[in-house]
């Protein structure tokens, strides 16, 4: 049985307007390309407002935002494109639905392609390291998940393990996912992730820096999260915030790790064994 927090949901109209506004902001600030990424807001225990597939984020209107249930089925009559064909939900909708299933506290999800964060992880950088104190307050623990093939079952199954434990997750060779109690919170975490990654990229170019010592990091987390909100710090039975070396590269993740297995289900099992995480 799915647990639900007793909370006030925004109205469908408010969610549509918020999503359109944030989509334009994400595009304008180059946190995603024109049709890249996706956004969703929970508007009830069983209803989600979400961006449609293939629509320019800089031109998205509130009326083009779609409403689906937790099974991903469209509710109501979807808007149409200029040629009359109906809009479809994002191909990554399953990622959002998995977040809401696993995290009843989450009210909004943003999947974006922030360039600094993607570049830093592609270069082997570890965003889980704490080089600046502000990231602890803004994001909690940033995690990086193994490579998964976009739009396949690998994404919700494997990334879901990370979203169960973290609010900010980088998906190797793909993009980011940020979770929040509302859309402003999810956007603020995306902004903090990309800002922090920009600093880390410059540090890497300048020769590197020593991370803040673990005892001080622990103090920062205690200060930033004195009320102990869940999902901000890696806990027991959570995947480590950096994937095993064998899972950092896309080729190895889908080839060597899986060995002779074939199909998404077998690959997901193989990756889960590498992560050593438990639900």
C-alpha cells in the first residue's frame, strides 16, 4: 500500500502555470536544451501535472501541460500540436512516477541537463565531495548514479534507489534529477547543483582543492539539517553517493557488468548487485 503524507497540494491550474514558468526559466538559463528534460508537480494523491514530450521548453504554455495518474495514464483530453496530433507525456515520465511512489514527501521533480554538472562528472569529478559549505545547506548530499539507458526501465529501477535516499542525483552521461516538497524547492536544488558544479569545474582546471574534512562536514550537516529531514544524508541500506568504478562508464555499465545477461531486468539485477543497496 502506498503511504501518503497529509499535505496541501497545489491546484491543477497553479501547477500548470508553475511548470510553464519554470520550463521557460530552465531553458533561458541553459539548464536544459529546447526539448530536453522534464518537470512534474504532484496535484493530488493520484494525480501528477507534467511536461509533454517534444515541446520547446522556452515556449511551453500552461494549457500544454498534461495531467496523468500514478500509472502514467493521461487524464482528460490532452492538448494538440499545430498539426492536430495530440501531445504525449514525456518519455521519462516513469522516472517521475518512481520518485512519487518511493517518496511521499516529494511534491515536485525536475529532470534537467545542467552543463557544468554533466561536464564535471564526465571528467571523472565527484560532486559528492564537499569543497564549499553552501552545498550542504542547499542540496544535502549530492549523489551520482550509474549510467542507465534513457527512456528504458533501467532509469526508474536504478535511479529510484538513489531517489529513495537523496534529493539531488546526477545520472551519468545523462543529466540531473532534483526532488522537492514543491517546485520552487526542486528548482533551487537544481540551481545550487549547477552553481556548485561550475565552481568545481574551475577548481579542477586550476589544479584541484582539498575537500572539507569529514568532521567539519558532519558539523555542517548537523547545522543545516538540525530537524533531520529525511533523504538528505546517505543512510543505512542506501547506495553510496558515488557509483563503483565499474559502473562509472556507460560501456562498462551496460556491457562488462552485465556479462552474459540480456534485457533490462537482468541488467538491473546486475547493477543492483554492484551497488549492494537494499530497499
